[in-house]
């Protein structure tokens, strides 16, 4: 069965076509700068039309959807109810969900009768218990506004956990894992018996680790302090926290870890500082999750930095061996969110429903 996986972002659409259940990748590609000046395609509908002209015999489509809130704790076949649910989540994921939805709507029109499945980044983290997902805020904000930790990159954390279980030849039900997804966005997850029990990203993907351009954890009082001092409105503040902070903000150079490593090697102090802060924050989280899990069987690194930058991994692990105890494995596992989406899509549509 040919399954097309679509990752529809605000200005790009990435796609991969798989033959399932063999899991062979038939083709892949991406369209960028959608809707921008001089772009090849003006909108998502036109973008998907272009993509669909390059692939044929698509029998099902799996869509990455960033936010499923508490409504979606597993992949679902898209129908009007699901579309309404994803629309509702747009309020808490205004940068991502509208673009994901645009991809779904375009496919519905262009591939009538072909089953579409929505796979949510947040779903894997729906097993996190209240003590880890409720913030120290008035409870009414959780009840009335859905303010809580949701966590993201769930598809990636779940994929590498399954891979670890396969490589270690041990069922997930017998494993305690810490998974570090270190790309442009970075998050870390504590996984017990195959279930996420805590993760560093929160209500939005801004919380937790220091990332390429996102600040991660900071004192919440700083937001109002800075808005007042530097005279920033909410839009400007959001932009600084999401796009001008993290590795880029600290180094004043780049959000790209490869560039920072090269600069640090030639003696650039701010590049070294940015790397030190990045590594230190990850170590703090690993320490916290070791305490939460009571020891681990494996520490897993994935995504751009996690897969390719051995020096950063070495720095993170330097002092960890002492606390890790009974020789856990340190593993590098390339992530494959698209394959995970294809698997979940295949499983959902090929399972007969009663
Ligand atoms: P995204 O979150 O955008 O998918 P990636 O997983 O591609 O990000 O990770 C991007 C980060 O990984 C950058 O900081 C980049 O410098 C770093 N990196 C290091 N080596 C590589 C590589 N070979 N390919 C891609 N990114 C790499």
C-alpha cells in the first residue's frame, strides 16, 4: 500500500511516499517558501497539487499535526469531527495547526475518497501524569483554558524508543529510557515501559532546553520585566523568545551548531558560551529524569545535533557515567518521524473496525 506522508508547515510542505508494510521509501521532496514573494506556489493547495503530480497511486495519506491537545491521544482517521477538533487546537498552536490543517483540506479536495490520518506530535505525551503536566498556576486556567504541559516531538521520541527496544532486544515494557531530540528544536523525554512520563517542552514548544533560536526555561517574571524595560509588545516579545534567543541569541552568531562548533574551535568565546549553556541545560534535565525514572537502561540521542555532533554528545555524557549506575547504553538512533507516521497510518486503516 502506497502511503504519502505530509508535513505541512507555515511556508513549506515536506513529503515522503512509502510502500507499506515493507517500509520502503519510494520518493521524497519538499516545497519551500510557500506564499512568499516570488514563490513557486502561492498556497498549500497549489503546493499539494504540485506534489501529487509527482506521485501516483496514493492509497492513504498520513499528516503530521503539531497540536492535538487532550482531545487526541492517538492517531485518528480524518473526518469532519477531527477537522473541527484540530481547528479548536489552532488557538493554542497558532503557528503550526493552521498550516497542518491547510495540508489536510487540500488533500481532501485533491484526493477525494482517499483515507487521511492525522498523527499528533502531542499524542505520545498524553500519558504524562498530572503531577508532571499541571503548572503551578491557578487550577482554573487548566480547567477553562487548557493551560498545561503538552510536550512535542512525540512521534520522534516514540520512534527512537521503539528502535532502542528492537536494537537492545528487550520489550519496551521492560525499559526505562531518556530520549534527547536535539535538532533546531530540542526536547528531552523520560520514557517508562514505552510511555512518556515527562518531557521538557510544555504548553508550547518554547519550554525546556536551550534551542537553535528558542530560549527554553527562564524566570517567567522576566517576560513582563523585559516588555516594560525594552518597551516590547506581546508580538515582539514572542518573536524574541522564539526566533532571536537560544544558541543564536547567546552567541550573536548563528543558530546552527556546526557553525558554533567551528567558531568555538577558533577561540570565539560567545560561541563556546552558547555551547556550554546548551550542554549544561541538557545535563540538568537528564539528572532530573534519572531521578524521576530511578535509573535508566539507555540514553538516546537523535536529530541533527544528537545524531551528528559527537563532541556535543561527549560533553553531555562527561560527568554522567557516575550517576547513570549499572552501565546503561548510550545510543545514537537516527529519527524517522515520517516512517512513524506511515506506520501509524497503515496500522489505523488496515485494522478492521467493528
Ligand atoms: P530541525 O529541527 O529543523 O529538523 P535538524 O534535526 O536538522 O533540525 O537539526 C539541525 C541542527 O543540527 C543544527 O544545529 C545543525 O547545525 C545540526 N547538525 C549537525 N550536523 C548536522 C547534519 N549532518 N545535518 C543536519 N544538521 C546537522
